[in-house]
């Protein structure tokens, strides 16, 4: 096989591969860049956000928590000895 025949065969193969690639590229859908348009986003139902109420701690509650923490610390100190 001469060099000219090899080059001709390579050119034919390149042509077939290029045509196959063009077919595949056209078959793949392209994604649009950026955010979706408002009309598309408006299709979703709007969800209402739940408003969280602030939880307040009474002075008696604080006192109970403080006593429980002191009791816990004392037990840990006793266990460490």
C-alpha cells in the first residue's frame, strides 16, 4: 500500500467520522443558559412560609435549668474523684 492510498483511506474515514459526529451533535438537545423565565417559574404553586413564634423562658424556668445544670456538674465532679 502506498502512502497516497493510506492518506486517501484516512481522509475517507475522517469524512465518515465527521458526518457521524454532526448527526450526534444535532440529536442532543441544548440547554438554555441562565435562569428560567418567570412564566415557567410561575407554574409552581406558591408555598406559604410558616411564621415561627418567639419562645420566651420564664424566670422560674431559668431557675429550674440552672439548678439542674449545677446538679449535673456536681455529679460529674463526684464521679471524677
